[in-house]
């Protein structure tokens, strides 16, 4: 590793021009360098500029194999990357694997910047995200926040059509979509569509997207109970809005990364949490099979993608398969509250626990068990109309 850390890397950003735009200083440096690296597409673009006896290390497949080849050269390496090497680019990957290596960057405009320039779009408020080889989490957060302009790096599965379909599915019809294909290339195309049109279209593989908000949708603080799709014939089996909002306050989710809602039922607590704190990684656990479709419908109804729903008995699951929770809301426990508390505690001894108790046995078990584990428990009593009094318990590790 010490040898690798001494390697000098020069990261050169290029566009998609048939003859890349590279300044004279970098061109001169290229002519005096022997070892180069980049993707297959980059090589096709730059190989006519390289010295005759050059060495090319292709970036593909396993990263450890690429790094091994870098380590074997013991010479400065010029790496070609798309646009800005540190904008979701190879520069970040290299820095992660070789944090002490010497690097110098010569960036070009990234693809989203180029699309904004070509469409004369003011991108001072741009929120850039990538779904290229990644999940939807960053785009979900930007949409729930109703960002005015979102730039999206796509891939061959999360295409413009797939993005448009997803926005429509979750009610984000207040956006229009602009697709830039083969930017700077011979087959460049730029078109703006409504989402309903775009979801049926196929585009060239090399593309990126701008999502522009047409108007802001009103979003109340707290969702009315009667807006949720309920369990059949059990409309009252939902955590009431004043209780939900007080529960969110007890959960203290602003600086939290991972939240579990156990006994999610119709998904009301998880959905309310996602709307208020879209950065959260949320898993909702519920054992009733009929709740799977209900939670999904409510997610779509309230524009809250990104909630992972698990329909199974909590105690039958391998919980290490899920992100470790920072905060847990226990909405249901099947009379196994003590076991549930200790199971979660084993995963993370500093987890914050919150529950809403109707029965005295629930309150006493929650307080007694968590006090034994060196938690402080704060409790608040709330009653909504004629419904049963609820005690909200929040347990914080001392």
C-alpha cells in the first residue's frame, strides 16, 4: 500500500466530443506520459491523442484488480473521466481506496451542467443526484423536499422512462422532464416532455435528466386520519394524527439515519416520518399480509417512496439483514414486548425506543425493562376525543 500511495494521478475530465476538448497544458503533459487509464468509451475518444507506445489500464470489473495494475506501474498515471472526476466520478472512488495518493484534477463540465447550459437553465438552485448503479434514495429525498430543479444521472435500468413512471406512481406530477442524450456527441438530442409521455419512450443509453418543478404542492403538517386507506372494516385502527405528531416529536428523527416502525399497520407513522424527514432510511414491519398492499397504496397516495415494507412476523426475521436502527417505534409487539426490546437492544445498545401504550401492562413492561438497561424513560399522556387515553413513552440511553 505504501508504494501505491506514492503514485501520482492526473485526472482529466472530458466531454463526449469526437475530439475531446483538452487545453494545451494538459495535451503537452499527455504527450510526455506513458500510462493512461479510463473506461472503454474514454479510450475510443482519446486514443488518437496518446503517444504511440502508451499503456492503457481499462477501468472495468473488480476495482482491486485495477488498483493492482496501478501499483505495478510505479509511474504517473493519467486517468480520463467523464466531465468532473469528483462529480459522482472516478476521482471519488480513487480517493476512497487510496486516500493518501497524490492527485491533480483537470475537470470539464459534468453532464448535468452541460444540459443546463444547452437548455439555458438557471442552475443556481440545482440539486444533483445519481441513480446510476445506486438506489432511489437520493432522488426520493429531493422529490419529497419538492426541490425546484433536480439533475439526475441515470443508468440502463433507471432510465428517463423509469424515472417518469416512478414520479407518476408517487404523485409527483408537478414536474416536467428534460432528457439530454449523447451530449456533445454526433447524436446529441435534447427534448422536454410531460411525464405521461416520457414514461413510454426509449432513449439512447448515454443520457441524463433534468426534473423541473412546475408548481409547489400544498403539504400540511400532519395527514388527516380519514385520508389514509384503512384496514377493511377497521377504520379506527390507526394512530390518530395528534398522537402521530406527538410520537414524531418523541422519536426525535431529525439527526437520525435509520428508523424502524414495528407493527406498522397502515403505515401512518412511517409515512408521516418520511414526509417530515425524507432523509430517513425507514423499514416498516407488519405481520398481517393484507397490510402490504394497504401500506403501498398509502405510500403512493402521500408521495412517500423509499419506505422499505417487510410483511412477516418480526420474530421470524434475521434482523441483521436490515440497516441497524437508531430509533425504533413499537406500534405492535404481539404481547412479546420484553423480548422485542431485548432483541433490538442486542443490535444497537443505544437505540432510542418509543411506544404508545393503552394498557398499563405495556407501560410497566416498557419502563421496567428499559430502566434495567440504563435508559431514562419520559412519558406523556394524550387523549383524542372519545378514544382511549394514550401514553407516549420515549426511552433514551443514559
